[in-house]
C-alpha cells in the first residue's frame, strides 16, 4: 500500500521543509544585500560573490568605480546557512527513504545514495568556502580568491549534478501530483550545469551575472520542487516491475 509522508516519513518532512525554507531565505537575504549595495548593483553584470565582499572595491565592470556591499556579513551568512541546510536536507531525504522503504534497501540504491551524499558534501564545502573567503581584490592579491572560485565551482557543479542524478537514476519518490518529477530534476540540473559552464565565457561579454545566477537558482529551484512534491501528496515507492505500491 502507499506509504504516507506525514505519518511514516518524518525525515522526509524535515528534508522538504528545509529545501522550501532555503529558497525563501536565500532570496530574502540576497534582496536585502542588493538593496544595500552602493552605488548600485546590476544583476546582469555583478557576480553574486560581489555581495559578500566586506570592504570597498573597484568594480572594473562599471568604469572602475568604487563599490561596497554594506550587508556583506549578512550575505556571507546566507551562503553558509544555505550550504548547511542543503546538506542536512539531503541527508534527511536519502536516509529517510532508506529507513522507511524496504524496497530501496538495495545495493544499487546505496550506491546512488552515496554518490548524492558526496555531491551534497561538495556543495556544502564549496558554498561554505564562498561565504568564508571573499572574491575581492585583496583575496586576488594574496591568492585566496582561487579558493573562493574553487568553492563556487564545487557548489555549482555538485548541486546540479545531484539534480541530474535524481533525474536520470531510479528515484523512489513518486507522487500522483508530480508525474514528471524526474524530468524536472534532469532539466533543472542540466540547465544549471550549462549555465555554470558558460559563466567564464559570459564574463567576456559582460553578462556573467545572468549565467552564474541561473546555475545557482537551478539548485534552489530543484530543492523547492522536491520539497513541494514530498509534502504535496503521499509518496509511493516503486519496485522494478512496473511501479506497484508497497
């Protein structure tokens, strides 16, 4: 019979709540940071990381003017909070499924779970590095900016590859509300990976802010969709013989 989320899968409820909470927290704190950036912030040109630089810096994209993110501390806290909440949500999601659904306690599922947990760890460490080591001229001069850029790449590619795996490998989350959950996961992950790969090229044409944001927002959107799917209707776990309920 169908396995009900609310009564039998508390870990999945935790995962769903954290994923939904994360997207609202991110945009709230990002908008506050954008509103307190001087002289002004352009989402088309400026990188998200510019919001986390806690000192005056020369913005080469805008006629070498001096810019300042007056809520840099808040934005860096945003990076770290989302990094941790994403990792906890993934841990709760993957182990919640394993504990409550005997049908997924298979060797193949364990391999999938381990891969996705590893990617979630990369996302957490990467975004945590973004929120700890800045991307301003001081960090560029002392070589620390490379750590920031590496962290950003780990977060972007780790999070989006996780979404792609959710869309391409067998996933036990099946609901009557979202019959196309795996397709949505694959589409978001693929778009995020493509945008992330294009960011370096886009910087040469002055619109790297668009591609970078797309790569990050796709990860947040996947988490939101996953949360809505879990909370929306009872979950059914499929076996390998045509999707029968257990």
